[in-house]
């Protein structure tokens, strides 16, 4: 007891008050509220202390002599109390948990420490632009909403085609019932025709982090409305009205009819104008009773994005007057007769003057501009259109150009589902469309629409323009020409998964890399995030204008580094957001925890003498995460051209944890070879390991040690043809696996030769491997003057089948049956290289025509010291096999009589 009192006295001298501080945390993240007391010595007796946490005066957690308690949503570690750490952890921070927190620590009713802090939660806003319809060349309002953020304020910025059109300004916003805030920003626009292909953006900055929502405007073209009456002969029948609505866009439009403020129904019909706007005429028939009412008749045009509809009205009393009985005097009748005569004379004069120009007027055309699609994306069809109006559009033809190159219809020869890019200089995929002529109602004009569908390619269409020439059929000169604006080709990036790897100079630092490829244009942004905030990349190629590849696409990468402890601690989540103009939404890639590539040992075998079984094993170590897959594959017959035959079922022992983030496992396969034949025991096995850290599986191969040497004859067989060509052959029987043979020839030194091998099964069931080599000796060294002639002579080949099956056969046939005069064509020395290339191409062609032809090797031997003495020709074949400790050799030496006869 005396010790406790002494401790109390010491601690009373250490009582201090800590000034308040601010603690911030992200929404739904854990946050630690510190409360620490400096204690002399190592430990403090927990039974003597009392701790309490309050929020805005309301209790949150308490610890004392009677009991300990803590509310839901909070936690603390009471084991740390003896070290003076009384910190409180807020679980999944929410807006309702904000406030002023106070920590109080006392010992034997004496206050040791009090501190208070303000805890706030930071929530990022979500953006939306609900209304994107605006009227052409009319004042319109755009609204951008930022909702669900905390704390206020936020800053709004408006952009047009990447340029700031409204500088940033702050908005405090309004609080919602859940404690978050909502703010709204207005942008006044006067939309023009150029704005329909541009990208607008609403950028919101909150707590130093920017978010941007990109969108395009939906532009409404306001119409003109005109109300007219279809004349009728009597007032007792229904009256038909019609309302002409022209030059509007988009096509969807509604027309409402009113009589004296009362709504009337209507049927819709629309037509398209050359400038891509639409026109319509809406009819409405008034009943005889409605006609008698008279008054004002109105048609109102409603469009999306337009608050006040466009309307046209007419007074029935003026456009449809009541019937009156006409009375004319004699003077009036005379005036009417004179007026009729004057009208006829004027008509005849006008008709005479206009007759000559009638043809030219009918040929006049109204051609619209080239209409481009709002977005041109690689691999997706785009369509450009030109509208033509006139009285003789049925005799009109159009010709399309890419820059100055004429475009032809390639839709029948180039598949739109084929390769994306053609070879350079190609025209790609194009399909021409012609629609019309379409007859306009009420007038004598006709409409023709010429369109071109294409698949954008960067190599062809980057910086290009489309041109359309309009002319009459049979005429050389064109009437009108329209050229499009330049357009930007978009290609969304292909984003890889996040690759984790240890840093070479510091294994405690993990580098995370993500790559983006096949995108256009070159501007791309990578943003890295971790639980709790945004990360700063350490390396990024995107910031330094990446270079395009040969197809015109760009590639970039971004890299971020974190300590290994951060990634391994609680499987921390890291993600990267990739932004590009071709993406409607950013592409996100994420990873959780640390990844370690496995190490795979070689396959070892062990034989059990009791049951004659063979067990194969493979060690897999140092990998993470523990999920791993192992597959055993059996190879056929153990030859050089092995291929997978079947999947074998093995066992996997583990994974077993060896370190906090490392595992190991053992893959085994048991084979019973007691009842298998010799052939079945041959071959090999492959152990294939798959893991999330591997792009390609790791494979380890095991070969059966059951080998047998082949039977090698003591001598080499040789046969000389009448043309001076020697055919050498050697037959090997049995053996496993297949032996390798190398033919060489020469005098004092040897040079390798080209040979041909065939493999068959003999009558005794054994493998028979026959190797054949053909050669022709020459004592004249090659020189530039007769090099072409030697090549043509050496171009001959023997039919392999006849030479192999019967080396003693007479009259061995040659592929080249031409006479020397046809083959030996003299040429200048400066064209010798071209002749050599042609000879090689012809020789390759002959080998393709007859793949069984045997190559004839040419061996050059020098003359000895004597005038008529020549070096002996020696031919040697080397046989190598796994069952032979040393290679075996078989030699053939030219006899003396052959040398003298050849001399």
C-alpha cells in the first residue's frame, strides 16, 4: 500500500493538460484518437486508474474500479493501459460520429491527464449533370451537382474542350439530413453548332482532390411555326388546319393544338432538312361545331430542354370569314375583265423570258456541309453524310475522297470484322450509301442523301479530311464540293493488372506497376490510391509524351512504391484509376496484399522396391498468396518432338506457412510401373505450376532413364552415279531414344554436310533409322567468273526415296533436266549477285515442288604436291546417343584407283 501511495505522489507531479487538436478520417475508415500519459518506470498498476472518453459531453467509453464499457462503433486495447496508452479507435467513421472528444485519466481520484480533440470525417463528393439539353444560340443554364461531401466548402470549375471557361469559385452547400452537404453550380451557355462535337466538363475540388465529369451537349434547334387553313367550299363541313414546323432538331418533337385555351389532339409526321434539322406539317380538322365557335386557334411545339414552347396562332374570323353573297356593279365587272386581260399578258411575257432559263433553274442544287460523327473511335464504324436538294437529284452522282485520294467501296473485299489495321498505303474499309431521291411534300424539289461508312484507322485517318464532289451523270466537271473538318480519332487504352515486384536494392520496398497500351491520343492520367488517401507515383511515362508505335498507338506506364509492411498489414487495398478522353468512365485496377513468385525445383524420382512404384516429386517454395495449382502432364514416347498426351492426377502437400507472408508446398505423382511394358515406361512427365503472380506457368520436365543404344553397322554404304555423285547411307536398328547423326567430308579437315533421315518400323518390330547423304567432289576452287555456273550445277538434287530404298539403283533422276545451254547464261559481273539470288530462289522453289528431293553437297579438294596428285576424299558420320558414353564414328576413305581414274 505504501508503494501505491508513493506512485500516486510521483504521478501527481506529472499532471498536464494537452491543448485540443483536429483529427480527420475518410468516410468508412478507421481512425485513432490519441490519449497518452507519460509514466515513470515500466508499468502502471491498472487497478488504480480510471479512464473515461466522452463525445460532446456524452459518454463513449469508461474504465474504472467497478467495470469497463465501450459503445458500439469504438474499440480500445486495455492491455496498453499499463504503458500509459489510452487511445480510442473509431471503427468505420461516419458523419454521425463527428464531434469534440475528451479523454480523462485519473489515479486514486486525482486527475493525471485531460485532453480534447475535434474529430471530423472527410467524404468525397459525387458529381452529376442531370440536364444536358440546350437550345441553339439561345441562353441556357447547365447545372452541376456535388452531393454527399463533407466538410464544406467545394470549388467548382467549368471547362470547354479542356479549356477553363469559368474560373473556380467556392460554394458552401446545404446540409442534408444525414449530415453530408450538397452544392450546385450554374453555367450560362449560348450553344453554337461547333459545341455539339466538343466535350464540356464540370470539375469539383474538395480537400485538395479534384474530380471531373465530362459530357457533351444535346443541342436543340428551335423551329419556326406557321399556321394555315386548307380552303373549304362550305362552312357546314369540318375545317382542316395545318401547322408547318421547320428547322428543328432533334427529330423528336410534339405539337399540341389549342382552341380558346382548350387542348386538342394531333398525329405526327417529320422530314429531315439538308442541315440535319427536321420539318413536319401537322394537320388538324375542326368539326363544324368547333368551326362555328371561331376565336383563336394555336399550335404549340414542345422540345426537350426548352421551357417555353414555340407557338403559332391564327384568328378564325380572319382566316376563315363567314360566307357573304357577292354583288358587283357594271363598273366593277369591267375592272375585273381588264384586270384578267392584264394578268394574261403579263404571264405570257414572263413565260417567254423565263423559258430559256427554265433548264438552268431546275439544275440548281442545295448541298449541305459534310456532317461528321460526334465521336470517331478506332474499331467502331463512323459515318459522314452530305444532303443534296434540287429538282433533278435523280441525275446526280457523288464522288468521295480521303484528302485527295478517291474512295471506292471496299465493303465486299475488306471485312469489317477482320484485322483492325491494313498495311500502310491501303484504303481500309469503306461502304458507300445513297438514299433517295426523296420527294418533298408541296414543292417540286427532291432530296438525295449520300453517306460514307468507314472504320477509323490512325495510320490512314489521323489529320485527314473527307471531301465530297457533286456532279451530274455524264458530266466531267463537278457542280459543288464540300470538305469536312479535321477530326480526332479516339482509342481507349488497354490497361494491365497491377504487377507487384520487390525492389532490387531494397527488398523491403515493393514496386507496383500498371501499363496502358493501344490508346490515342497520347494524353493519359494515372491516379494511385490506398486506403486512406491518394498516393504519389515515383515513375510515370505518361507525363513525358509517350512515342507512338508503328501503328500510331501510344503506350505508357505508371509506377508506385510502398513499404512491404504497409502492403502486408491487414491486406491493404491499393488501386489505380486510369483517365483518358476515349473512356466514358475511368478504368480501375486494384490489388490487395503482397504477391511473391514461387520457386520451383527440378523433378526428382524415387522407386519403391516393395511394389515397384515410381514417385515423382517437385518442391514449390517462397510464394504468396497461398493459392497455387499443380498439373502433371504425360509426354509420349520421350522423343524430341514430344507433345502433351494426357493429364495425370497427382497430390499436393501443403501449402505450409514458413514465414508471415511465405508458403511452401510439395507436388507428388505416383506411377505403378510393375505391369507396364517397356514402351509404356518410356517418355517423360511435366510438372506445371500456376500462380497469380505468374504471367506464364512454370514447367519442370522429367525424363525416364530407360535408354538403349542402337545397333550400328561397321561400314558406310556408298553408291556412285554416272554423273559423279556419291550417295552414302547408314542404317541404325533399335535404340531409344532416337540417335543423332552428323555427316562430314573433306581431305585433311572436315566440313559438315546436309543429310536426310527417314524412320520406319522393320519386320522384326524394331525402329530403323536410315540416314542418307549425297555429295559431289570438285578440285576447282570457286571464283567470281564461274560462280553462277557452279551454283546452277550444284542446284541438282537426287530423289530421296530412290536413293534411300535402293542405293545401287541405276540412272538416278535429277530435278533439273535443262541442258547446260539453257542454264548457263552469261551476264556482267555487276549483276552476279542478282543471279545468285535468283538461283537460290529457283532452288528453294524446286525444293518446295519436290520436298522429298535429296540435297547434293559439294566438296572442294585441293591438288597435292605432285602435278597429277589429288587429296583423298574422306567421308565420316558421327553417331551420338544418351546410351553411348562416347560418340561412335564410321569412316569411308576414297580408294587409290578412284583417285587415278578421276585424274
